[in-house]
C-alpha cells in the first residue's frame, strides 16, 4: 500500500509547488553565482514521455539533480541549451523521478522536502567488510524504479556515490535489461568544486558548471551485464580509460 509520502510525490500539483520554490532558491547559485553551460538538449526533441533512463556521474547529493530538473523544465518551454529567465518554474516539467539513497534523503528537513519533487529512495545492501562495496539494490526498490519508468523519465547515478571513478553498480543494468528503456548518458562537471558534498553550500563562487547530454545509447539488451555496465561507465566518462586520461591531464597540468 502506498504511503502518504508516496501519494504526495506522485501528485503533480504538489510537485509543481516544490519545483517552484526549490527552483527559485537554487537558480541564482546555478546560473548567476556560478556559470552553467548546457550541451545536448537537442537529443530531447523526439524523446517519449515514459521509459527514458538518464544515467549520470554524481558529484553532490542535491545540486546535480536540481540542475537536471531546471534543464528539463527549460526544455519544456522550448529553451535549447540554456536556462534563461526561470519563468519555466510557473509550469514545470514534473514527469520525472530521481533515484536517491534513503539514508541521504532522511538527513534533514530540506532533503525530506526535496523528496516531494519525485525522489525514489532506495536502500543499499552494504558489504560489512567495506563501506564502498555494495551488493546491489533491494528487490522492492528495483520494482519501484521499474514502476516509475512506466510513466516518467528517471534519473539514476550508476556509481551510487559522489566519489569519482567509483565502479558502477549492476542494479542499473538489471533495470535496463528488464525494462529496455531509452538510455541517455549525462556527464556533469564542476559541481564538486562549486558546492560541498550535499550541494547546498558554496565552496567556490564563479565556478564553471557543465551538463552534457549525449545521444541515446545503442544497447544490446541481451548482452552480458558486465558488457552493458562497461558501456555505460564509458559513456558517462567514469571508466578506467577516462580515469587514466584524467590522471595524465592532472600530471601534465601540474608539471
């Protein structure tokens, strides 16, 4: 049976109110205090309104997702690769859910409020020997995401952590193999420099932020899970090859 919170999260008038206030307070930090650059929204042109999965690297708990919601709302108002004046908050795009760890979303009043913007909380199954090694999603949480894809777009972060180049989790692949969604890879940059880990406090003002939406992936849904996961991690630029390139660039710039 759905809880009151679940019903509120799926009640679009409530979502519109949350989007308006969260958007209003977050817009200056994204588009004015820091400088957001958006690429690839032309790939949204022919997207269906359901069964679309956005897979992205992850840098903060909230600023990443809030920025995605700004962009989706702006695109609804026919803006291309820009936010402009945020009048789009008057009638936002609300047919989107995002996946977030349950322990994160219960941490504060703000996080609980933001859940009403379409959050899908998931419990992580932790390996006791290492906090960084997860066994996967709880089966009930997988069903929750599958149901959301029946009606909406869904944003997920395959790494499940803000740590760069962390390994991807096979739970994302399980969802892809079961639901066969359109998969849009997203690469974000600058958020970990501009904001603290939660994404609610500034670290460095005037930071360039970027969000790049790539074309829909060509996925063989019958391929082994490891192969699909490797393809996803490369698309969101979190594979070993990208880690090596990043390390080389860092060494070159520091020498």
